[in-house]
C-alpha cells in the first residue's frame, strides 16, 4: 500500500482513526465493527444464531403473557362469583 512494511500501514491507519474518533469512543467503534462483521459473515454463510437480546425479549413476553392470563382468569373468576 504505502510502505514496504505492512505493520507501518496499520499503525498509520490506526493513528488516523484515533484522531478522528477519539480514545473514549474507540472501544465502542471496535465492538460495533466486530458485531457488523459477525452479522455479515452469518448472513453470507446462512447461519442463523439467536441473539441474546432476542431470547431475553421472548422470555419477557412469555412471562408477561402468563402473568396477564393468570390475572385475567383471577379477575374473571371473581366477577362470576
């Protein structure tokens, strides 16, 4: 690319990214970049791995539905008495 030593190219690119993004937001940028690359790879290979967030949301919906059904049956039972 620019120089004969590839590590020097990587150091220059990292320095430029650090100047634009800043040291505080650099870890979040790396995390989001890794997440995007993982999603892209899974999309290309056809893998469908469940997200932890999706599993938590589905568990929350199941618990809420169970609680509302049990509350609804308790209130309807009290009304019919």
